[in-house]
C-alpha cells in the first residue's frame, strides 16, 4: 500500500522543530538531512531511512526527522521499528495528534490493541492536523478497537462520524455490523457463516449514522426478514425506533428479551423508556432484573436507582445511585440523578456536591469535543 504521501502531509502539524543555522557540525547534519529528504522524495525509501537515522545521531531531538523516519518505516510495513522514533517524538511533542495517530496505527498492526486504542483515542481528542485521510484511517481503526473492547455505542458514534463525512466502503460496513451486533471481534475473526448477517446489520447501522432514516428503515426490514432470531437484531432495531416510534421500540425490546431474558442493554433501555412514558412501576421490574443479573453494571444500578426514586423508594434509590457512581464516577446522568435524589431527601450539602460534580464533568466533556 502507498500511504506515505498522506502521512507526510501531517508533518507540519506534528512537528515544529527543524534544522538550525549551519555551523561546523550543523553543516554535516544539514547535508545528512538534505540527503535523506532527497531519497525520500525520489522514492528511495531504504536510503531515506539510513539518512534520517544518521542525521538523528547528530541531532537526536530533530522532530521533523523523527516524523519522516517513522512515516517511512510505516510505509514499508515496518511497524515495530516505527514505534521507536514515534515514542521519541511524543516525548518532544506530547500533544501532537498526528503522532498519536500514527503510533496507534503501528500498535494496531503489531497486535498491541490496548495501547493502540489509547493512542487513537488521544489522537481523536487532539485532532489530526487537518489531514483528512489520516483522520479517516485512524477513526476506522479506532472503531474496530472500540468494538473489540466492547465499547459498542462509542464505536457506532465513531462510525457515524465517518458516515457523515461520506466515507463508505465494505470494510466500514463490516465494522458497523460488528459493533451493531455487539460482537467484540476484529473483522478477520468474524465467522464466515455470519458474513451476510454482519453486512446487513452494518448497512442498517451505517444508514442510521449517516442520518438517512428511510434507507435505515428499509435496511432494518431486510435484516429482520432474513435473521429474525439473531442475537441483538431486535435490540438494534429498537434503538433506531426509540426517538421516533417509542411504542414500537418497546415491542422490539420485548422481542429481544423473549430470546435473551438477561439481555442487559435491552433491560436497561426498556426500564428507562417505560419511565419516560410515565410507567415507572413497569420499568422498575426490568431495572430490578438488570441489577439482579448484573450487580456490578453501572447501567443497571443507574437505571434501578432512577426508577426507585421515581416510584418513591428514595433511600433504596439513593443507595443504587451511589453504587452506580462508584462504578462510573464520571457519569453525568448519575451525578444529576443523585443531586436530585439528595435534594428530595433534604440532604442539601450532598445535593450541592453532586450538582457541582455534574457541572464540572459537563464542562470537561464539552472541552473534550471542542475542535482543537
């Protein structure tokens, strides 16, 4: 694959340090740097690698050389080698999004998935230096890793970002299908017998992310006709229906639970939707089921606490919300619900503490998505 052109175009954003005015040693460095750049521009990549390494021996903190050396090694699929100069570069430029992105891609290729996920997340937060191609490749791999680590909703949000940018490929559809069906697998690990199921689910999820509701509705109908008993299919369709057809969504969630009685996302979604519809007593039964089956689930404890408070069991509800807070201290919804519950109970100081925590977390969340 020829990826060097788009990778190198991120260099300006990733590095700020170049050669200094020549002196006796700097001239030697300058000659090495120019020779390496010429080899790279002419496509003599092995010569370029040697040249950059020689120049970096003279000036180990030369950020531009570290970037070009890394990108050239990446171009030659020498991912493990590329990680070394990239880490040196991050020590110099810790907030360079493109460097985090390239390191994440190298780590993905060498199978270090947890670190790859961390660096790709960081790249997304810091930005990609205006390099659209680097952004798209990084976000695609980020989505794959989020799915593999069971962050399915976050993966689908990343895929939606790509879909809204007009990115459309069989690989992205497959990634969407794995996330939508909640399968913590990379594409090569998917069973061949499930390829069509994954493709159909991916088409539906992609259309949702691209904000094409009519196309999504048709894709869901095809999916349900072809695979009515596949795990997560009815839950997926219900998630699509919740905002526009909540009564139908409830029926789809119930169908998912007929097949999988302990389906945690369906139990939580049904509990909270029934609460929203003014049926908290009905919702509470599903929240209790979720918390009984998954006592260490933040989502289950959060739903249980909110439904208990809503139905008047204030002390029990606060206890469940406190368990949810312990499991997910950064949850905005839990902090807000706890602030409200404490206020109802007359616990003013605790209510104010949770309100301040909510405001702080909301501010941090807004800053994290602000363009860099």
